[in-house]
């Protein structure tokens, strides 16, 4: 069983305070706030009154589910994905849901829509007692701003997180990644082995960690083969409109015989623009993309891709989270699991 939520914040809605926020404002511990709100005899009447009045002023409402978590688990996992339209995230979710179902867990899925605000709001909303732990891929905005305090806060408050695909070194938690760097090296090497001398790099995800790793792999491979990295053949943007204009300029004005595209938009655009400009694919232009949705097989010519094995990534993430939730050890070391990719040759590249 799973539910999909979208979260919205309202400018007119009065925000509800949390125990942590009240404690910070009043310069007391979270435990003191909790006891004061529950009229504990351990807390002085003066402190109780101050805490209770401030909580009322800030619209604090106790979370009944959260209070009960000391004695029981919700058996529910929160999954936050950046973009529901991306086939990769859909495949990851199928892997998460399959493992969660097999191990008796429900899944609540939310969509950050690539924004930091929605990502942070969802974490706060669900970590108040609705779920036992999170699986998430970091939003584009959070990575662009390098803002991860909301993730650290959730972990510090005792709710585990497993990151997948888009991860960050600054947050200590379990992670599931693909071998982005090595996969990019292998894909670029395949183009070199085909005899390509002028290989373009196309990316519309340059602000994402995975985009930077894949671009590094491309550069590493060219240098290894004593091929100059030509800036004139490189399109690195975080905007699809900018990408289309720059990619068109490269294919129109530069000598290109191979393209390594780092994301879905760049991959599809590479083939469409190439055909529009009169290239014969794969006779005089070979294209490899980094994705493996249904569209890659339905394009004409079909697209050779680096397959990320989304279901396996989701399954690995769910296993890591549930194992941690059910472990009796308090200080399990964090794990980074690497899922190997696979280069799938189709019609957009010549056969070796």
C-alpha cells in the first residue's frame, strides 16, 4: 500500500511551532518544554506558565502519534522524490515499494518538485510521528544552494534517512548510488572505441551532484586517451531552454562525431537536433545517453544508454532503511551501497 502526497505551504496559514523551536526561543531543553506542556511536577509553575503561554501564542499542537512513538513504530516509510515525471524516479519507487511491502511496511510518497521549501516542509511534516524513516533524493534547489541543515536536523532528532542517486557528503547517513564516475568513463570510452574523435558533452543537470560526476568521467576518459577536452564541444547548463540553444549552436558550428548526454532531456535533444541538422545516426554521429526510460527504446533511432537499474536502487535503499529501523544496535555504521550500471547498445551507436 502507498500514498502519494504533494505538499504546499501557505503564506496566510499560521505556522505551527515544534517542541524544538519553542525550546530554542525560550532557551530551555526540549525535555523541559515537553514536561511543562504535560504539567509535570518536575517543572516550576513559573516555567510551566511561560512555556504554555508561548506554545499557545505560536499555535503549538501536540502530535499524538509522535507521543506514542516511544512505545511503537508506525511501520511506514516516507519517500521524497524530486520529480514524478522522471521515469528513473518512478522505477526507483517500484523497487522501494516491493521491498517495503514484502517486509510489512507501508509507503507514503511525497514530491518536492525540486524545491528546498517543499523538501524541508515535507520532512518536518512527516517526521513529527507519521513515519519511521525517510528515503529521498535531494532536490535540485537544495543541491544548488548547498543547503542541507533540514536533513541534518531530522537525523539528529532520531529519524533515519537513506539518500539515493543525488546525495551529499555533508550529511552522515546511509546512501545508495550508481557508479556515475566510472559509468561516464566507460560510456565515453565506448565512443572512443567506435572511432569518435570529436565527442561533445551535453548536460542540462550541471547543478546536480550526479551531473558533475558524469562530466568528470567524460573529461577523465578523454585525457586518458590523449584527446583534448574542447570547451567548444561542451554544453553544461542547469536550464533546458539554455541547453537547447547551446546544443544547437554546437552541432551547427562545430565538427562533432559523438555525443555523450548526461540526462534525459539532453539525450532526447541530441538525437532530435542531430537528425534536424542532417546528421546520419549512427553513421556519422554516435549518441549515448545516461538514462533508460521507455522513450529511449521508442526513439528512432533508438538510444544507446547507460542503464541506472532504478528498481535495484530502490530495493537497496529500502533494505538499508528497514534493516536500520529493525536493528537492536544503537550505533550501526553508515553504509554507501553502489549499484552497477550497464551500457545498453541500441541504434544510436555503431556496433563494435
